[in-house]
C-alpha cells in the first residue's frame, strides 16, 4: 500500500483506530507520520465516508470506532487474514487471547458490532477454552502467507526443511499451490534438483527465501489430486490389496492417499500404494463393505491381523 496516497493514508488511519481504540490525536499522528492537524483531517475523511469515529475529550480521551448496524470496512494485513482462514479450516480457534494473531483480528470484528451483540460475542469468547489437540500440526501463518504469495507470484523459492526425525536440508522449488488435506497443510511444488513433483508439510518449513527465476505451473494442474497421488507413493512400506468389488464402487469409499486403484476385471479392483503407518492403513481398509485380500506388504498384513483379532476378542468378551 502506498501510504503517501491520501486514500491509502485514510485506510491506514482506519486500521490504527481498529487496532488501538481510544488512541489520542498525537499518537495517531505519530503512527501515520503526519502532523496532528493532518491526523484529524484523516479522521474527518473517514467520517465523511460514513464510518462512525467517536472522539472523547479529556486526559483519557481519544478516537475510537463507533458501533452500528453496518460494519465499517475492516482492514486486515495478509497474515491476520490468513490466520483467520487457517483457524476456520483446521478448527483451531485461538480466539480467547486478544494479543494473539486470531484473537486480535477477531477483536476488530467484535469492536465493530452493535453493543448488545458485541457483549454476547465477548462473553462467549472469554468463556472459550480451546481443547488441546496433541496431533495437530499448525504451520506458522507468516510462513504460510509467504508460500501462498509465492505461488500467486510464480516466484521460485529456497526452503529450509526439517523432517519428522529432526534432520534438516534445503531445496529449491517452484511452488505451485498450498493445499489443506486431512488436517495438514502441504506445499505442492516441483523440486529443481530432482526435477520431480514433491509435497512438503508447511509446518516443517522453517525458512523461506526468494531466489532468482520464475516459472509457469502445469496448465492442467489439479493441486488436490496431485497431492493425494503424491502422498500415496514413496513411503516405507509397500502395499497391495485385491478388493472383490467393481472399481466405481470402491473409488468413492477409500481416501486417494491410500494409493492407485485399477480394475482387474468388472468385479475386482487392485489397490497399490505405500504407507509409513501400516496400522492406520489397515484401519482405513476395515471400513470397506466388500471382501478384500492383502496380497502385498507383510507389515500391513500383520497390522490387519492384530486389528481383526482385537475385534474378535471384543465380540467374544460380550457374548
């Protein structure tokens, strides 16, 4: 935003009022890098645009946005906006802390609501305690915002990456898309060194640097399909399952991350993939409403056997 432009300066003034209710004219002028008189002029511009800006005189007075039935324009920076989107997508609403990223953005909305509605919203907010999710892996909003912007700008990047085991390395990539799938955030990209499609967990990216060069993503790019296809290959344990059901009846029941489905004949389907968690893989197969045989992957066979024995034991104990 070009803050030398009067319109841009007025929007910055609006954002400052949202972030600092009760701010004095002197402090407002300081944040806008203008004189007190110019700061008051920008407040007048907002009022003329129909935005209710209230002023309170006295030693504890200052400017604050008024309340009304119509929301005034809300100004979010890129990280705040993405933080709200991330909170909605992964179900983690860290909204009770007004100093936090999501809490601060939510505060802007609450301050713009009519008094009675705002009071109810604030009561709910204060009574909210987020349940801890030990399995959650929430990426840094600033890192995610940088990756999303690079995908949009088609700008090549160097990533610092940390694996689950703790080893670290760097890779240069063409970032194609950021995708949320199965509660995880992924970057779908092309690795320049391998000249191949790669998917990286965004929460494991600890450094992002722009490098020389731009790129054109594939014209037929389907980020979600490409992610799920890529997640199904290259894991530690290979899998092969033969399912006694037609391909079309199996395809919509199984997550695509399990692997590639292919028709053996009109009544039989083969599933070929890989996993680093045979137990989880066996649990996904257990939901099939069709007979199947695990013909490849001793680790998967052992996990399925243990799950089946547990289920049989549960039935025996209750009979």
